[in-house]
């Protein structure tokens, strides 16, 4: 089990690094585009679209890593005022809802991705790319988010057991 968690953490970290590389690449592309537009008078037609795609990929490559680091939005003001037992129940519910909602999104993204692969739908802008490719990143990102929510759910269950053993819950 620990080896599986180690592999999962490694995948999350690699995807987060790729997302970081995309962010840096976007910065260079936009700088190049500004220089090319205002100084060389020859703006590239692919710059904005490439950055749009990279921003899309960053979202789904980094979502699970951000969830692991507790970087998503939370209501800390409310959480600080709750009792430890209530806090754990809230976190269990939150993790369960995350699993459920992410599973639904994962299912529909896989389904839609397969449909677009079979029908050969393409995203046609400056570049013409297969739509299933983008949709598969949604599925991949949400699959990792599901696993991260499961890990958090199990962690909250362990915390609940510890508090019960300590006699803090009647």
C-alpha cells in the first residue's frame, strides 16, 4: 500500500512540475508575442491559442497536487470555531462529496472523450487538434482528484478513530 501511495505522490508531483513548466513557457510565449508584435511587427498567430491550451492543461495537471497541499479554497473562519469531532465529520462529508462529484465529472469526461475519439471531432482554431485529447486531460485530472479525496477521507476516518480511542467522543 505504501508503494502505491509513493507512486501516486510521484505522479502528482510530476504533473505539478509539468504544470509549472507550462506556466513558465506561457510567460515566455507572451513575452515573445509582445516583442514580436510591437518591435518586429510580426506577431505569431499561434501564441494566444497555445497559452489557452497550456492554461487548460495546468488546471487538470495540478488539481490533485493542489488538493494534497490543501491549497484549494476552504472556509477557515468556520473551521476554526468547530469542535474537533464536528470538524472531522465536516471533513468526512466534504471528502465524500468531493469523491462523488469528481466521480461524476470523471465518468462524463471519459464518456465524452470516447465519443469524440470515435466520431473524430476536432477543435479547429489556428491549430486543428482532436477534441478527445483535451477531454482526456479532464478525465485524468479528475481521476487523480478522486484518489486524493479518497486518501483524505481515509485520513479523516483514522483521525476519528484516534479521537474515539482517546475518549473525546461519547
